[in-house]
């Protein structure tokens, strides 16, 4: 079950074009983009499950 959650999260992150293509030049901005995308995905799924 845990592996499925992680795999789905990675698939959702890969849907973000900038993350999938790694268009950011620095590792720091790439990490920030991943953190932002993961946070937005988490908020979206949390709202769906609590509604």
C-alpha cells in the first residue's frame, strides 16, 4: 500500500512540465519546484478526502 502511494505521487509530480523536463538551471530552484508541487498535490488530495 505504501509503495502505491509513493508511485502515484511520483506520477503526479511528473505531470508538472518543469519538473519532468528539469528546466530549472540550479538544483536549489529544482528542489523548490518539487516542494511546491508536492505541497499543492498534498493540499488537493487532502481537500478531496475531507470533503
